[in-house]
C-alpha cells in the first residue's frame, strides 16, 4: 500500500475501518475486492452538477460556494453510480447526513482515503484524490445531498423536435443497404452511432446522438433505430431515407439507459418507451414522432424490506410478444412492471416483486419468459409474460451481467439460457423448457469455468455452435483483451481463448474487448476493441465457423466503439 503523507492517526484509521467493516456485513453489495464491479458501477453520471441545488445543513462543516461546486462535480463523476444521486444507497451504501454526521469527519476521511473490504475504492492511496479533496468530500457528505431538478412533460416538450414529419418521410426504402445485416454501433465518446454495412464491412453513415449511447433498439418493422444516450437524449433514425438520419428526438431526463418500441401484433411501430435513472421514471411516446404521452414515476417500496426508496432507477425494458405491454425493470426496488399500453389514459400496471438491483436481461428462445439479472442479489428473475407472473427466482454466481443472454440447446439438459458474471469467472446455464424438460426448468443445470470475472456479455446464434464470453472489465490485461469461446456440443472440453485485441494491432491503450454480436446469417461474430478516446479503436470480425480472424475495421471515425446491434437480430430478439 502506498500512502502519501497520511493525515489520519493509525488508531483513528483502525477504528474507522473496523467500524465500516461491521457495517459492510449488512451491505447489499456482497462482493468485496471486486474491481470489475467497481469499474462498472463507478462510471460518471451525465447529470450536470451545476443543476443540483445546494443545501447547507446544520451540524455539517461549512463549505464555500466554490467548494460545494467542486464537491458536486467530484460526486457526480466518482460516486453517484454506486451511492445514488440522492445518496440514499444504490449498489453502494447510503451516505445521508444522519449517518455521516454521526460517523464524524475523521471516520469519513479514513473511509474515503483507504476504502473498505465491501468494495469502496481507496481514493487517496490510489492517487485519485488529494488530501484536500478527501477532506472536501468528507465535509460534503455531511450536508444534505444536492438534488437535481425533476423532469416532467413541460421539460420534455421543450426538447422535443420532429426533424422530418411522418408524412414527409419515404414510403419505401430509398437506399441500397441490406437493412437486415446493418449494424448500429455506439461511438461512445464521440456522441454518435455508426451504421455499418454487415455485407461490405464499410461505414455507411455516422449519425450524431446523445452522449454515450447505451443501446440501440429496432422498431417492430425494422425501419427505425431508436438509440438513447446516457444523457437521456433519444434519437429516432429512419433507415429508409436515402441518407439514414434522425427524424425525431427528445431528451427524456438527465440520465438514462433504456429505450424500446411496441412489438405486439397490431401495435407495431405505434409506441416507444424510455426509462431514466434521473428522475426515476419512464415515459411512453408516440412511435412515429416521439411526442411524450405518459410519464410514470418509479419511486416506492423495495421488495423484501418494504422500505421507501426515493431513487429507483429504470434499467432494462423489453416489449412483450404475448400482450400489448412493456416489461420494465426497476432497479433498486426490485420490481418488474408490466405496463399495458392499450389505454394510456387508464394505464394498467402490474407490479411483480422480484429481487433488488434488477438490471439487464432478455427472452428465452420461446420469447415467453423474460430472464433478467438482479445484479447484486446474485439472482436471475424469470417472468412469464403470457401468464403475467413471476415464474421463478434462480440463484446464480456473483453479479450476473448477461446482456440479453444466450439461448441454445444443451446436449444433455435441453433448451437453456446462459449468463456470465462480473464478479466471478463462471458461466451458468439455466433450463428454460418447463414442458419438455420439467425437471430442468428454472434451475442452474450446468456451470462452466471461464477465463475470468468482469464479463459484460455472452452470445450465441441459432445457426452457431459457439458460445462467446467477453471479460472486458477483468483487471488482468491479457483477459480483458481476449475472449473465451466454448463448443456448445462439447461444453466440458473447456474454452479456447482468442486474442482479439492482438489481432486488431492498435498499439498502446487498454484495448478492452467487449460485446460479441452476430451478423444476420450467424456466420460472423463482431467484437469491439474499446480503446481510450485519444487512441485507436477497432471492430474485429471473426469467422464463426473457423474461429479465425476475418476482418479488422479501423477508421479514425471509430471513436471508442462499444455496443453493436445487428438490425435483424435486435428486431426479432435473436440471441
């Protein structure tokens, strides 16, 4: 451990760390010393710190206006991802004044400086904070949390723009792109997406979007691409135009992750929905113009403890194929909301108690069962979208993060859905066929050892016999820059490691390899080699049959590529 001019007496430090260690035993984040989880949760919030109103709190050390502004900036960049905007606790512990003032300044400085076994980073000894910044943040968290403004219909409509009205859009496709094999690729730090031709491997178009697009989702028709940035800007892109571009856009909040469109028969392309981290809510919009129609808040009681949570963020949203409904994950409360959109004026919502810290997930192969990860509960919740109830809760490894997951037929156990994990190296297969294999349904039927923790995505394809697992957030460079691939027909044989970043030959940089995505035929799998903004990044295409390098796409416009979404596979929920 490197300590620069320690300013806390050893006894005070020991007491503080021991005290927090006792508290950490009850922490919902049960994953000590997990750098992958810390990296994942600790990403900066796009909320403008200046928008958060300062509250000076009795009993807290005085801070100048300039110090408050500096502390707010640090908090939103470094702390909000774990502790929440309102410091009520998310995947990290609550840091409200009733707790922090009781602990006192010396405890807080020690806690911030040296971290904790529960996963709190050691901000001083890592070199990320100065002693002055440590003291500033210790004082800051003793005040009431500055709260960003709410964001309602008036604010949304002020940002809403129909760039090209529906009646002025093409009535047929006006370009030569094979839309089924088109990829929407996030250029994270450029605030853009690239539309890449899956046949030619050439960049067809670059489109300006919000910051750090989290996902791309396709309309039921496959005509429109909907993307949402972490800054909550939604872009609706028309692929039929001669030059595909944004035809409508709206900012639905201050921080967001999810967007989806209606897919139930008779409702194709009619509605869209976006969920936000701040404020905690979702909005249903017109599917042709993005006009906001209905806003629903998600604040409420948590499952299990039934305590009020003021900041339950909206995570994954999927469109039901069995009913005219959106299925909405509410992260901190652990509720899954079935939102029936037939009558927006008399909105019907069924709340399903699942498990806390709901995040990502996808459909089983039948598209009846929604399989969703409750990250820090170490569980997968299974929702029957046809019968509209909770089918099962399945205990899995540490911090499951499947993306949409992977569906295939296990040679021994029948149809399964797979997840990988941020917190351990395992890949687990859950049986998904209650009729044909009732003894295997909703159980972990097989556990595979991968090359390491820190996985964000797992992927296969109906035409493939390969199962691909990334490890983008693993702290070991050799692991984060490669992928593991299993033979579905011989899973016990273990995995082969492919050096994706080495194949890209980019030179310096972290070069994390992330998110396998298939082309429409299932004979190519694409990987992002995600470098820093000032260094070269690339897309690497692997021949799925031979597992050999097929193509490296490099271009100065490929700035920090991350997520990739094939139009057909995303439109039809193929994974």
